[in-house]
C-alpha cells in the first residue's frame, strides 16, 4: 500500500504535531491507507513536554514531497503554511479548524468545524467511526485542546472543546487543570532560544487585505521577562520585514496567566494596530487587554480595519 503523509503546518505547534499522530493512527485503524505522521519544522518546548510525558518520539521531519504523493492535512489548509510541492500532491483529506484557503480541481474529504482545536474534531471522528480512544491518544488530544484554548480560557473555546476535555481527561486519567498549567508553563521558557528562533516559533503570514503581514505569537507566564529582549526582538523583526518585503510584523507576547497580550508592531502599517484596537503605540508596543487569540481577536479585527 502506498504511504500517506500526514502533517500539520510549518512552525508546528502542539495541535499540528499531535493531530498528525492522531490522524495517522485513525487512518491506520480504519485500514484506509498506510499513514505516517510527519512534522514541517522543529517542535516547541510545550510539544516536547507532551511527547516526553508519553515517552514518544517526535514525528520525522518532512521538507518536501514528490509529485503525486498522497497527503492528509491537519490543522491547516493554506498552501503557504504547508509542505513544498503541495500543489503537485494528491490531497486525500483535510481536517482543520481554520478558514478555508485551499482550492483543488478534484473532490476530497473535508472536515472543518469552528472549534478551538483540530483535536476536538478528531475526537469526534474517532467516536463516529467506532475507533477506540486509547489513554495515549486521549492524552495527545487533551494536550492540544488545552494548548489551543489556553485551558479553555481563550475566546476560541466552544462547548465541544469543553466536552472533549471532560471526556478525554477521564480516559487519560489526568487532572486537566493541573497537567495543563504545567504543560503551558513548560512551553513559555524561551531561555534557550535565539531571537531568530523566537520570531519563528509560531509565525504565520496573514495578509490583512493588501497589507502583507506576519503575526507571531509566543506564550509566557510573565510578559516582562520577554520584554527585556525588546531591542533584540525589534532588530530581528526589522530584518524579517526587509527580507520578506513585509508591510507589518506583529509579535504577540501572550500572558497565559492573566489573559492579555503585549504587542510589538513594526512596519509601515504598524498604525493599523492603533486603528484596529483604539490604542496608541509607545515605542512600538502596547498592552492589548483580554486579547489571547490570534484567530478570533487579531485576524478579523485587523482585516476589518485594513
């Protein structure tokens, strides 16, 4: 049987990595294909915490695919965020919780739902197909939902996410609050990362109408710790703006404890942040109170203001 590549987006987060593993397992359990999980970048410390907790290795790195390769996309569907040569691949399925950005000339299986995490959808797919959710799979699912919803505090959180966390925590035999806080804090340690690595940890190109932008988000338990690197971060952001010919680079430093984000904005359209949120940037930065979700509290607001 021909191998099927299963992967999430570039600069992978916990949802992308765990969903790749979980989706590949589902395909194999159903006998649909010889599926294998891959990653499109280095894993972050939060994901490392999850895999270490389970004693699992990270999926193999995938840099490109051959023409005609069978692929399944999870936690993304935009070609800009995907593997090189995706346009010549045979996309079998997409399971995602982001807006639709993919167009194909052939039919395929699509499962999109406006929930907080791809794993919430996968939890449903396991149940709908009568596939057992093992303790290991439940832990992977639970971890990603906690990550994407910031322990169910993010505005992206839905009732489906809450129900999934309750169910999965029982199967995994995990106290979601205790485990989740430990996991989230593990992911906020930036001490071993270079400036370039921090600026690529969770960077996504998101164009606000005609404003070519990158929005990067890093989580922290203390914003002031990250802001000690402000000068170096701004220098790195400026370099990326020049290299990528960007109009705007937004760095969201999100406080997972108090649910706020300090934004650093550079570029000729940095004023768009002021217009969108009714704030004034001082030395290129401002605190956005209550803003924790890039998908719901940044992309639509910035796009509407552009």
